């Protein structure tokens, strides 16, 4: 068997076993490639109309109701190192989480965490142009920790990883601490609703009952995060009016 055949088999297996992780990585790579083509630069891809239209800049969300930026910004990155580091972390976490909780729940956690990170930026990073999958990735780390603790598994590894990443967020200039901590909180709470609560319900509730409760809880979490984002935007809009 050739090296190319083995690699092709590994990629196919990855898409088969962790399809959500694989397609999110593919989407991020495709978006980055599009911005590189538009900007005509591999390093300064942020000088791209697509990047400018989809990265998170809170004043545009508040003033123009460009709410899509809360999620699309999670698929944009500042340069190749930013992209590759996030995709590597997503690959590692996807291998450990997606198959254990299910593809749909994994996607819900990822997007919910990305939303939580963006909403935190609406409160605490209002003047910054923000992009990257880091908020969603921190949410996956928080979800992993919550689920592992609920199952009484060893959480020292993920704990060290979280401490190191939060420390880097504090120490390195230009990193959005708000997005990281917001994603972490959203992912942890969403995982509790989606995974921990249904597993702790009595068997007599049945599978359907557990599904209803878990997804209802997740919708409450997402609705609360969305309401917080709306409040942040409304507060910013009021600030613009007062400034005039």
C-alpha cells in the first residue's frame, strides 16, 4: 500500500468518524483560501472584502444589525499560524469529543461556544476587530472538562491545557481574552444541559424525554446568550445616540 493510499484512507476515515470536525476544518481552510485569493497575500489575508464583511466588529453589529458576524467571525483567521493552531486544537478536541457525545450535539456545542465568545466581545472588546475559532475551541475544552468531571474521569490533562491557554490569553498581546472566556463559559454550560443533565435523569423518563429536556436546556442557554448579545448591541446603540 502506497503512502498516498494510506493518507487517503486516513482522511476518508476521519470524515466518516468525525464528520462535523472534518467539515468545520474544511470550511475554515476554504474561507482562508478565499481571503488569500482576494487579498493576494498569504500572510495579510485580513485585507480581503470577505474578511471585512464577516469578521466581528461590534459597532457594525450594533449600528447596522450585522448579526451574522457573531458566527461568521469564527471561520476567519489572521494569518496562517492563527489558522493552523486553531485547526490543530479543533482536530485534537474533535477526536476526543465528537464520537462520544454525537455529531449533532458536537456541532451544537461548537456553534454555541462560538456565539458565546462573540457575545463576550460585544461587552468587553467593543473597539476590536475580532476573528478566529478560539472561542469555540475554548468552549469545547470547557465542555470536555464538564462532561469528564460528571463521569468522575481524570481531568488533570484538560485542566492543565485550560490553565495554559487562559494564561497565554492574559499574557500575549492581541489575543481576545473576552472571546476565550466567553466561549469557555458558554461551552461548559451548554455541555451541562446537552450531555450531563440527560445522563443523570432516571431511566423511566425514556430516551425521548431525555432528548427533549437536553435540547430544551440547550435552547435556553443559546437564547440567554443571544439576549445578552442583543442587550450589548442595544447599549452600544444608546451610547452612539448619546455621543451625538
